[in-house]
């Protein structure tokens, strides 16, 4: 009698298991079908991580770094209501947070400098680390930005022996920025050449507002920032070549000075000074 009871119990448990598994599979299929026909939300479509799955693994990783570290840079003067808009890259070093951008759009004091991820999410300047007008770059300590992922400064810049390959002709590049205050928008390109002063020419696209955007190679290294567009003279006069972009390679930055300034304590009310 006991054996018969145990056999019935075992059979009942097996049937219940089969039913549970069957229900789980059916539910999974139903959810999968519903997901396949569901229209994505605006947030999903605009997500920084909505990146083409057809990219190779290296390219996908580089684009993801570019998009998740992009910041909009806003700077103004206390005596003016005008605001300059550029792009920048979110970095971290020793537990502090920074933006790397171009110097030519920084108009005034630290109190009038902000980075943004949307119209409602603004983060303040803490300290000017280096605003270099000669080479046109700026590194600025900022508040932690919740909506972005900072790149570790010690890992993202090519080592000395990597620069030849990173700047090889037709090496693939990516950048994300805010041209014409739109974006963030992501563009691909390639290294076209170097000037006598070792500025890099990219075959890509840029427009005012792209200045300061970080340029990444397919290997995921941050090689430079966008400075300007090339200008050519035609029969109709001067014209902008928006597909020939000039970038500053990061080996032109005095990193010893930058790191030394980063280690200096920030005093209360320190606003930093613009200049070289």
C-alpha cells in the first residue's frame, strides 16, 4: 500500500513538474512574441546604448565608450547672457571627475562653466585644471555626473609606443558630440593625415558645437579632441569643408603638469583661472 502511494505521489510530482515547465515555456514564448511586436519607447530608441548590433566587437565597444562618456559643455561670461556650447569627454582620476574639451569656447570663470546631459541635468565646475589657449584644450574638474560613465584617464590614452598605429592612415575613428547643439550624435570617420604641426586630419563630419568632442579609435583609445573644420578657398570665396576635421592629438598635452595640478587640494571658493 505504501509503495503504491509513493508511486502515485512520484507520478503526481512528475506531472506537476511537466506542467510547471510547460507553463514557463508558454509564458516565455508569449512574452517573446509580445516583445517582438511591441513598439520601443522613446527612451529606448534614444538610449545611449542603442548601438547597431552589426558592428564588430571592437567597434561596438569603442562607440559605447564614446556615447556613455559624452558631455555637453556650457560656458558664459558674468557680464553677458550668451552661452557657448561645445562637447566634451567625461574622465576620472583618483576618485575625482573631469571633462576634457576645447579651450576656445571657455568664456569666463569656473562659476559660469557647466556640463549637461539634458536641459534639466546640469553639473558645476569645481576647478580649472588646465585651460591651454596655445594648443586649444581644457581639462576641468567637475561634479560627478550620474547619467554618464567616466573613462579612467590612466587607461584610455594610448601609450607612447601605440601612437604610430593609432594614427595610421585610414584607421577607423568614432566621436560623439553636440554639433549645432543637437545630440548627442555619433559619427564615424578615418585618419586622413597629419599636419606639419602634428595636428590630425580626420575624414568625418563636424560643425560648431562639435568642438571638444573626444575622438576614439576602433581599439577604444581616446586619441584627441575636435578643434575645428578645414576652410578652403573656391571661386565663390571661402568655404567650410565640414567633412575634413582637425583634431588635437592628446600627446600634445603636458600631462605631467595636468597630473600635478590634479593632485593639488581644492580650496574653498577656488574658481580657477583661464589661460595657458
